[in-house]
C-alpha cells in the first residue's frame, strides 16, 4: 500500500513533535510538514538547524522562545492570516509540554486559525513506557521551581497525592530535588529515574527515594544529562491518615523539639516516625531556603 506524503496547508499552524535525543525518532508526517511549511518557529534556531540538516531539510527558521514568545506569536499570527503555513517546534519533544508554544497556540485559536498537531516523541511518555508502573494513574508536574523554598512548598502539596508523580529535572538541581523528595515524601517511596532518554548514555534505574543519593554519588556520570523522575504516590488508604498525622505533628511542633514531636505524633496516629521526622526536616529546610 502506498502512503502519500503530506503537504502543509496554507494558513495552518502545525505543532510538531521532534526527537528528544536520537534524531531518527521523528515521524514521516513530521518530516513532510517541516519540508513543506513556509516558516518553522523554533525554540532555538541553532538546535533546529541541526535537526533539519540531519534530514536534508532547508527550512526558513524564525525564533520563538520563552523570552520572546508573546512578540513572536503576534508576528506569526500575521503570517498565518496572510496564508502562510507555520510549523512550531521546541528543542526536543512536543511543544507546549514544559516547553514554549502555549502562547502561540492560544493566539492562533483565538484568531480562528487552523491548528494541527503532529504527534511524536515526549520524554514523559517515553519514561512511563519503561517504568513498569502498576496502576494507570499518574500526574505530570513538569519542572519544579528552581528556588529551594518554592520547590519544597510545592512538593508539600504533592505529598499526599495518590498516583505516580512525574517530574523533569536538570542535572545541576537533581541532587537537591531528590533530597527534598526523600525528606518530604519519606525514604520508602518507590522512584524510577530515566536519564538521557534515547541518547547514547541512556540510563534507567529503579530504587527507593532513600537510596537515590547513594546511586547518584556512585558514578559522576549519573549526574549528567536531563532527568525524568517518577515517584510513587501516596497509598490511597493511607493518604487521609497521613494528613491527620501531619496536623497532629504541626500542633506538637509548637511545643516540642522535632524528634520528640515526630515520635509522639507517630504514637498518637500510627504513622511511621521516620516519615514524620523527614517531614519536619523538609519543613525546616523550606524556612531556611
């Protein structure tokens, strides 16, 4: 059966997923669109030029990144209204998923312009596919705040969520983030680490949160590249009890030292002392950060 090539239609914005590492992980339809559009709006034109060159495409590139997205969107809407076709790509993966793109997409929709997604690679689904998770519920949280206090405050809100939590993290922050996760969620939560997905030094590792620091320290290469972290959620039957234990702990901390408050809160509620104590440590770090 012959599969026809696709050609870009006038006045249409294409949201095109591109490889997250291996340049051959791109769909045939994505290549067709990149070859035939009038303009390619790219997060980084240098990165995009490398991708296009690898596939023999000579496209007209324009910049559209987080610092110029509003201005670039206005210009690109003008091109679309004039009948030109535009492909939106990010540095890697699917635009608008922890990458620029949402501003342009909303503007195009508000202007009544045609939109067409060209699906393909995404780090979150790639990591989930090899994590071997039981149960289908998961929540994608993207990148956590860079500032420690803001990161810990957000993680405290995630601690009692059921279902797996999926986070992106950069190499220079992954050690601190995993330490915060262990302190706030408890060291016994399951963790799946996906590093450098689809690239030469791709690494997949499953452990407990309390074991993550030792794994990172075991090899300097473990700290390189981009990370997807998948953390087991709070068990559904224990989430309400955990919330009660935290309320008791908060009251006791007004009058008692951290270790004693954690011990008494565990006795009163039946929660695990070490989890409550790690929670206290995490809150202390939040106030320091």
